[in-house]
């Protein structure tokens, strides 16, 4: 898991060659005005999900993990907390892994919480279980999904 500001994105380009493309999408001048939905960047290898909605309480937000994609979660507006716990330490499977959706859910409590403000991003790798959208207000974000390997 990595938490940083968009202005430092170049620091992470060496971790995955697709990060340069993912962060270029997040730097679009019109990002904040894109409608909620899916945006193909490089087919199924890189795509973006623009999301808007009410926040969840810490009790409502479940840890989720992915196997095939890295999440680049970027906050456009609002304030968001995201719970985190190493996937290998998650023991309480809420919903088993769904290969079609590349997601599984855990009812374990997070080990820690991250605070995101606008123009911040979090990178969640397959080993990172994360509980997003924790907020007292509305959250506007973009999640760029980058295929592993």
C-alpha cells in the first residue's frame, strides 16, 4: 500500500510500467467533470471507474481484495478514510473470491486507517485488503485498475 499526492506520481512509475498511463488519466483536466461509470484506457489492462456516492461508516465498510488488478484510488472531492489490513492476515471471509469481478470481501476489522484528501491517491496491491468509501459526507473518486503482470 502506498499513500501519496498526485504531484509525486512519477516516483512510482518504476513499480509497474502501466502506472505512467494510469496517472496520466488521473491528470486529465476534465477528470472532475466525468460522469460516473467505466472508462477504458487500455482495454482490460487499464481502465478507470469514476464513482460518486455517500460515504459509509467504519462498521459498514468491508475489507476487499483483488488478485488480478492493482487499485490506484484517487480522491477527486470529499474526504475519505480507507481501512487497510494485509490480506495474508485476513481470516474472516465474508464473500469468497469472485473470479469474474476480481474481488473478495472480509469481515475482519482493518489494522489501520488512511486519510485521503483531494489530489491524494492510494495504491492497493493484491496483498492489500482495503475498506474504501468511509466518510461522513459524499465521496467523489476515480479508481484506475491496472492489471498485474
